């Protein structure tokens, strides 16, 4: 599945710079597919399949020339979620961050409010993606865990968890990162329900392939790129490395896991962040763990308010959210003020491509063999 994604995405990228007639693409795709079926030699057949996928990717933009996002007004759940957060009347800085983290609404995130997060490498908490959907997945399974004691209660729990995941994704605006996370956690929920093996890389590739089929323009959206790049790095580098570094102590394992995942995701996305935003964060490894812990609190309290917008409940929810967001904003601002917080450097497209080529070669030639031989 990873190779399917690779060649299809390559075709979408090529189509951005080289446009071929639709008739030629259709004929060439049909010919390559036919040759793949009638070829007896496996390697030659795989080559024809790769060519067919490349041609399919080149045809996708012409089939669906859509923008990366639809009109915001079409999503009533997203509008309702934003309105409920605003109903708490939080201070401006806290409200802007709460809207971004709980409802995927970044309209109040001014460049001044976003800058400290970008400089410290914690801007990912402002965009609803795998971290936030994972929290929803965790909270729902914990709250509905008792259903497993009932007859067929586990089926009800799994169905409810999947429904809540997609309701949250819709309320958060269905951004590329949110869709990717919802697909992957739905697959994880189904794997838990059927006691099947969870093949993370295959599911990530399938999610990307499906999203590119639906909207090829996702490929050029920085949110899509950062989301898939960070998760791919966690699956290929982070999880295997964490397994090698585990200790007998659970508390230490949690800290090690958070540090390893944060370091791997930051390293994998640093070249793209530098190319797009002109900064390479340096303090992210130290700042991310406490910020993520605060994010668990912010998302949990926000979900409670989104699910039960009962006015008397705001007496508890408002001060809790305000306190958590004040701590988070203060921590990020203090870290961003450090002289060593980030390096202001914008990589060129060629430099970014060379760095990622090195990552691929390093992973295939050094890192993966090293893990297998440990």
C-alpha cells in the first residue's frame, strides 16, 4: 500500500508541472494495466503497475480540480462547536487557543498569538490532528469501558467510539490532518473490536491514497504533508525505537515514549517547517511534554462542554479552561523568549529534498537493519 501511495502521489505532483491530454493518459493507463496482467515475470509486471499508478496520479487533478477545503459555512457542526466555545466568554488569548484546539477554528489566531507556538515547535497543538483525535479515542473508550460487561456491549462501545471520533472530526472542520487521524483511529478501533493486528503503515498509506483520490489538491497542502510525515516517522522510527528503550518502570516508559515520539516527529518535520515557515525550533523536545499534558486537560474539558452545554456547568468549565490555557500560553511564551528557542533559517526546495532523500536512505540502509540486529 505504501508503494501505491508513493507512485500515485508522484503522478499528482508531476501533473502540477506537466499536463498531458486526458485521452493519452487514459490510453496509456489502460495499456500499462493490460501489460501488468499479461506479463508473466513478476518484476516486469510490478513495473507496469507502477507506471499505471503514476498515470492515475497524473489524471486525478483533472478529474477532481477542487480546493483543499470546502466553504466553512457548509459544516454546521463546526459552526456549532465554535459558538459553544465562544459562549464561555474566555479571555481573548485563551479563547483563540481554545477555539483552535477544540473546534479547529483558527480565525482568532493572529500571527502574534501563533508566533510563540511556532518558535517553540508546539504549533501542532493548535491544529486538530492525531493528538486531539487520539485524546477523544482514549476518553471515549475509558468512559464506555463498562459497556463491555453487558451482552454484546463491546459492539455498542466500538460503534459509539467510532461515531464520536467522526463527530469530533466534523466539529473540528475536517481538515486533512483530522481526516487522516479519524481514519487511522477508526481502523484501530476496528482492530481492537476484532482482535486483529493493526498495520499502522498500511492504514496510513490507505488513508493518504483515499484522500488523494477524493481531493488531489491535498498533496500540496502543508497540513496534509506535516500530518502524514510526522505519523510516518513515528510509525517507522518512533515506535521501534521506543520498544528498544523500554524500562521495567511504567512511569519511566511514559516519559521515554513522549520524548521519543516528540523527538522523532520534530526531526522528521523540521526541514519542511524550515522550508514553509523559515524557522527550526530547538526547544520543542523540552517544551512539548508539558504542553501536551496541558492539551489533554484543555481537550477533555472542552469536550465535556461541547457534549453538555448546560449553562450551570460553565461555572466549573470556564475557570478550568482559563487556568489551563493561561498556564499553556505562559509556558510557551517563556520558552519562545529564550535566545536558543529556534534558528531563523529558511531551507530551499532543493535542500529540503536532499535532506528527505538522506532520511529515506538512512532509514533503509542503516536504521532499520540496526533495529533488526539489536
